């Protein structure tokens, strides 16, 4: 599934105020975001074993949502029959992301 997602993820742009740390690998952050989405847990409950802070995961999720990643992924999933059994899993991730994105925007 990562092969499908990777080209859709927007390029990282450094924060305007500068400073900070080197950006985390998109794959690690995506994995952490998928965990939160599929477990429907609060961002602050993201286990530290992912190596991604809850704030970073949430910030990246919000940026990806604003950039339209989930809608693009929704379009790409049916076209990629090579996902096999992962097709339903991919669709569930997309729907969870779109739902959480709508809830976040409404708040």
C-alpha cells in the first residue's frame, strides 16, 4: 500500500518560523496516522513505539487533509487492483481519514 500512498503525499515544507528538527520520514508518520485513524483513538494516545510524537502525527494529518491527500487516495484505491486483499483495508483508512478530517474541520 505504501507504493500507492508515497507519490500522493505532498512535499514537506519547513515551518515559517524556521528552526525545528529534520522532518520525520513520511512512511513512519503515515503509519502512525493510520494507527490513530483505524483505532479511533485520540492523537495523544499514540504509542511512543511509532517514533512519532502525537503533535507531529496530528500536524501532518491536518496538512495532508488540507492538501487533499485522502480524496486523491480514495480515487487511487479502486484503480489499483494490485492491492488484493488490502483493497478493503485501504478503503477503510481513506474513509476514516475523511471522516476525521470532516470532524476536525467542523470543530
